[in-house]
C-alpha cells in the first residue's frame, strides 16, 4: 500500500479493513490457546443481601465442570481503588445482576450448564433503586467525572434571574442508557511461568495491565495485556472491567488458560451504563433573547460500592455567555450497578436539557433558534475567563443552516403537513472538550527501508490505527507501504486510554514526535542511510503537553433534524439529520465522517428509542437484550450528513488536531426533540419520545 507523504487530511480506507470483513481479525476470545477452558458468570437474582450459602455440588457433578469460584474459595485480591473489581471476595450482594460466582469447565456448554446448577441462598434486605429529586441519600459529591468542580457560581444567579424580562424554568429527564458494543466484554487469560497474559476487549490495555498487577500483587512487567482489535466500547471498556479479573482468577485457580465472554444479557449491569438524570434548567433573558442568568442543576445516581458522578451540567459552564451563572450536581447512592462512561458522559445528557431549554427560550422570545444562539456567543469561556483556542460555533450554525435550508422554515409549530404526516425541523448547538494527554511512542528504521512505529493506543473501531499510520507516514516522509503501526499491547510505549475524544490528538502528537526525531537523526547523523543494526527513537510528549498555553480548548458543532410524525399512529420518522462541526485538523476524512454520523445516530436512538426500564420491585432492568432495549437501525436513519468547517488551531496542540469521536452525539437528541415540537406543537422533556406518549396529544387524523 502506497501513499504520498502528505498523508494527513486524505481519505484512507482502514488498514485492517480486509481482516475485519474476511473474519481474520482476532478479538479477545479468538486467539488460539492450548489447553483452553471456559468460564460462565453466575449473577445474583436479588438486589441487596448477604450470601448465606453457595451450593455448588450439582454444578461440580456436571461432566466437564472443573471448578466453581465464589467468595468461599476464589483467589484473594489485593485492595484497589475501585471496589467493583474486588470480585468474589465477600459474601455481599450490592445489586441484582452482580457476579457472585464463576463456573469453569472444559467446554462452553458445560460451563453454562454448570452455572444453571449453582444454588445460592441469601439473607435479603430492603433495597432502594429508584432515583427521585428528593431521595434521602442525595448529597454533594467532592467532584464530578473526571475531576471537575461539583458546583460553580459566577455573579448572582438568583438576582439576575428575578430581574430578567423572560424566564424559563423546566425539568428534563433522561432514563438509563446501556452501551451495548457489538463485541461483548470478553477476555482470555493465561499464566505463563509466573507472568500473566490477557487478551482483553478494552479501550486501554495499559490501564488493565496496571490494575491486574495491583490486584494480583505483581510487577507491571509481569503482566501483558493485548487489545489488537476491539468491537466497540462507547466508554464501557474505558476502565478495567470484571472479565479480565475473573478470567485471571479462574486461570490461576485451575492452572489452565480461561476464556470468558459475557452474554448480551449479562452486559446490563456489571459493565456500567449511563445513569438516569433529572435536570432542572433555568434561563433568564431580555426580550431580545440575550441571557442574563443561567442555572443548571443535575441529579444522578451511583451504586453503594463506587462513586461515579456524571458531569452533566459541565457543558453549560462554557457554551453560552451570561453574567450570572450556577451549576450544581447531586448524587444518590442506590442499590444498583455503578454507572460509568458512555459516549460523551455529561455533555450528551446535559446538552439535551440545555439545548431543549434554549429552544423553549427562542419560542418564548419569538426569536429564531439559530439567531438566539448567535446572540449568546462569546469569545471567552464564561466561567474560566480564558480565551478559546478557537471557537467556531457560529460558523457551524451558519454553514449548517445554509446546507439544511433553514431559511425556508416556518417558525410556527404544527402547521406543516404532508398527508397524515406532521413535518417539523429542529436544531441544537454542540461542544466537547478538546483534550491532548501526554503519551509515549517509539519509531524504528530498518535497513531494508521499512519502519515500525509503536504506541499502546487502542482502535475500538474508530480507525485509530489508520490515522496514526497517516501521521507516521507524513512525519517520516516515506511511502505508506514502508510503514507498519503497532498498537493495542501493554508492552508497547504507554498511551492514554481510547476515551474522552483524546486518542487522535494525544497519540498523534507522540507518533509525530517520534517519527520526526527519527527522520532528523537519520538525516543529521547517518546522511539518511539506515545503519546496519537499525535505529530506534523513543519519545514522550509530557513536556509538550505541560507547555501548552492556558486557553479553553473545545470542539463545536451544530445539529439539524427534520422529522415526520404520523397523526394516526404517533410514529416518528427522522427524514434527515445534518451536522456541521469545528474539530481542528481532520486526519482521515473517511473515518472522521463515520465517527460523526455514528454519534448522530446514537443521539437519534437516544431521542426516540433507548430506555433502560427498571422494575423497582427487583431493582433490575427488565429489558436486557436488543429485542427489548431498542436502538436505531438502518431504517431509522433515512438521510444523515456530516460536514466540518475548515479550522486551523495552533493553540489547541502543536498538530492542531481535536478529537471528534463524541461531539456527534452532543446535542443530536435535542435537535430531534426540538424538531418533534416544531412538527406537533408538543414539547417533550422526558426521553424517549415514543408513539404512546405522542398519541395523547396529537389531533385526530
């Protein structure tokens, strides 16, 4: 495969594309291993209890079953920060679905049958699993994910709000959402002469390695974790999870390699989810729509074992100008699984509330929703009082309006009709932090003219492997078929997890530095001739990241949606979605577009389909598969378009790259909900918008 040296910015097919479509790409449970046995998880069927007895006699009598691990006999683990990972250590149940035993057998079928035969007796206790605004356990956490202040105050919100000519005070609700990557959480673990090797479905193999080393009291060099190919994660694989820990425990216990893959049903709980959130948004503005006061209060839930506070209101701190501001977060600790990252944690649900409220304010002021946002634009971060490295929100709004044909929109809701369909359009703004974490990389020149570039990045389906190859090719100034990229292995130079839209920016900076350093040494010390023993350069970008100037670094975007609502059935169809984004230098337009439309599709799914339904009697989700937990399919996305504005930002980082994996979902659900309002005149502040809810308000057909 050849490519010109100006590789960055050109559309490029995925390097591993042929492997994936032919089925030769190896995922976590597809690596060949001699002497392999299989694990099957046993989950608690009560929400809160003490385990009285584990009866494994019938399971152990099943042909092929080798062991049943529980708190009574599992290998002991050393304490780590997350109690979620101290699996099978105590006779306690903290939520229904918690893994309380693991059956290990010669075959997958025997392991599954053995799991059905394990009997566990519980001493149950009353549980609390429903989030409410007045739950008695509500408190103010010390921080919100990952380390933002819990509350912020600028000016005097109460006074500014009371003095405002136009006031809006509304509450918005989103349910639990489940990540559901195509590849479930899965691991293959084996002990080799005291060293632990794990093939894991993870967004960061270095973090998994370090966690396993801590749990099993090993040096980091005694653990190797690989994640060569990962079939999606959407945040649920961003931190170490139960599968590598259980597989390693079982492998040590039976002294055989163990393979463990959770079923689709088992993913609804132990691996994280997006918390239900209750959000109150108050906006105060003058008659021209200029904000004077803005307040965003968010209530979410966590488990009783581990605190996770979603940063829901953080988006509101920087998107629009207003002199008087307040944001707060409160958390309830319930007898439920621990929530965790899901694509754009905080910004995604926060944008639904804020951008819905902005749409309502536009209606109240009689102002076009785009014009309202333009009037409240700002060149400095409203709370941090820093200039933006670049801020092209207005450019995205205007370019999106032009492409979408917004000028032809009748602002009056519920007036446009095509047969039995009510038709409407809506829009929303978007923003997401543009972070650049430090990383290490290694580049090696071989005497045969080829190059090997290594970094422990993870490609979770985003095209990261290809983007890094493009960066390396351009930095080295050689044809692409002479460059090989190594990723997804904790033995490679350390890099930050694939999360927070940091990958391309942080990893590329390290790869570019290593490759340019290698190229420079070859030219200056070896007259461009590679020595017979080859030449290797290792670099780290911690100094470059630390030296970045103090500016507010964000990507921006604008979403537009057209919907049709059937007056007879209440069915909602999204005929068109369009997004325009400002994301700095785009490395690979092909995979960038895929990421943006993927996020937009997830936002559509959030608006109309997805909903974790909890039965409070049992403290558990009643919809635990893709037949009952509905997600958008191809038929739900009739026409979807993603564009970006040209943006050169030399202050965000030396390469001018911003992440774009998550901004596509930020604001997209609000754009759909706002379009439903425009079509029907009915405002929905609780997601999802389903036909049974719509039918209560629609006129007779």
